[in-house]
C-alpha cells in the first residue's frame, strides 16, 4: 500500500503525492526510429486538435487527451473525437506523476501530428511511446513539426553506433505531411523535409533535475548523516543473464558509490520480488526488467528501435531543505524500469546493460544530461561532455558505467560532505 493517499506522475518523470507532495523525476532511454518505420508501425496517422486533457478514469496515473481529427493520412477512425492516453498525469489537487521524454499537449493546440497505435484498454497510444507525436511550430520562414519531448530523453544508437549530434531533426510541416501521404499511397519519394536548426546552446557543466513549478533542484539527504540508500533488483531479470542482471545493477551502483569526495552510498541489497514500479511509492529503490506492469506500454522493436529504459527519483515537491545555502527538494525513492524485448539490443552483454543502468541511476540521484539534449550543449566538439556517462546517448564501447570528470563534478556538487547545519533526512 502507498505511504501516501495519492501521487502525481510527471514525464524525464515526476510523481507527486497529494497531501505529502511526493514527485518522481524519470528519464526515458530510446533507440531512434526512422520516419518510415513510424509509418509502418502506426495504424492511424493524422493531424489533430486537442479538445480536452484530463486524468484517465483508470487506476494509476494516465492522462487522456480527447483529440479531434483534422486530416487523416492513414487508417480509419469511427469517431470524430478519439481518446489518446499517455502514461503520467496530474489530479486537480496537485498530485501527479511526470515522466521525462513523454509527449504532452495543451487544450486547444492544433495541427498536432500523431502516429497512433491501439492500446490494450481500447483507446489509442503514441507509436513507440515518445516518437510518434509532433507539435506544430509556427515561424516566418515556414512552419515546422517538432518533438521537444525528445530533448528530455536519452538517445542510444543501435549496435554501438554514435549518436549523430547536430544532424537536422526538425521537419518542414508541409513537405513532411506530403511525404507521409505519398509513402502511405505507395509512391516512392526522397525525404526532402528536414530543416537544419542550430540547437547548440551554452549550458553549465552537468545538469540537475528540477521541479517544473518552482525550479528547485532535488537530491538525497540520507547520505549527509552517514545514511545509505539500498537498492534491489527484480528476481526476474533480463533474458540471457544467469544472474538475473544483478551484476550489471551492482556495477551501476558501484560507479556512483565509489565516487571520492562525495557521500553517496548505494549498497546492493539483492534480488527482490517485483514491486509496484511507478504505480506506487512503496519506499523500495529498485530496478525492474521487462516492464512488468506495462508502464512503458510499447515494447522495444528489434528492427525499428524504441524505448530502452526510464528511470529517476520520487521526490517531495512540498518540502524544501537547505544544503550549501541553497534550497532543495528531498528525493525519497528511485526506480529504473527496463523495457520488454531488449535481448536483441543487449545481446547478453553485461557492460552494455551496466552502462544503461549506471546512467539511469545517475538520474535517480538528481542529475540530468551533460550534453546532447534540450537545454544542454551539443556533444560534438565538447570532448569532456561527450565522454560523460550522463551524456544523452550511450557510448556502448565496452566501457560500462565509467564516470568522467563531468559526472564526478555533478555528483560532488550534489553530495560533497558538509560539516555544519546538515538537515536530517525526512521521515
């Protein structure tokens, strides 16, 4: 049973508890999917107007968007307005759960391009969870279709290929829709719709998860008085790992525990039964494999890609504590969930799994990306950022969860020892 009467889901993801104000911050990891693969995956493609937004009438935190169709590019719909559901949401009392990287829409928003797939509950979902949703961006030189949510997620290129930072990722609206229409009709056409946009921006070294409302960062206060934060992993591990993935989990935890000049202590407490994941704040810090509660909704597709993992902290957004003369929200729980059908990507490689887990565990400590995502510098031309475990794409070169100087600076900024006025961890 939850320790809180209600909680909110925020998407890299945040959860709030009504009454107690618990919020988790989570980061989503994915392998890029081509536009052609999105078309093949989707049952329905069209542009929509957002009629309304509300918490879905289900258990857990799922947002339901009522979408009115504007233009249908593929498939058929029996109704003019259809329900589209996305993991995460907020109650009217302020409780909620938010996950980084998942798309969000505003009531009244128009020209939303959606690649839809049917959900198990009879409603519609986004193809590949985060990749099949585009917002319209008006500008004098021509309207674009963009995916700002991907800036919050972590991209991993398949089979160790490097992420192509700086490549054009925005799409000219008119040309992209024409290209989709031609592709659906079976007419071959070059992808002539990409528009180069300079996303490089100055940013401080390393980044931190911050509350979306007040901008306050988050950290664990348990370590300040010599405390430890124990982690478990699910007794049902990933396919092909005789130790149920325990070795990779321990390696990811050890990377941060072994950081010198920091108070981080993340002991591994062994295998445990599958807990509630993002569905409930049960006080158990855990790594779950194969998305046991179907919270990611769509499994990884080997020949297309998709989401690999999401992870981050539950934190108390209504409690503010002081550390180094700065306000912080206390982190209370960490969760990492690996997607289903990952054996084709992982290939029973322990270091590959450990690097993914080490990155996600970094998010549960309150750290964001070093480079390669929205609000951070480009990894190209920045060798220190590019070498970081917390960069927005995995290295997948056999290094495992190795910290570089930027990761270390981030960990020490949040967790270097203090000698006076150290607040006690919340109970």
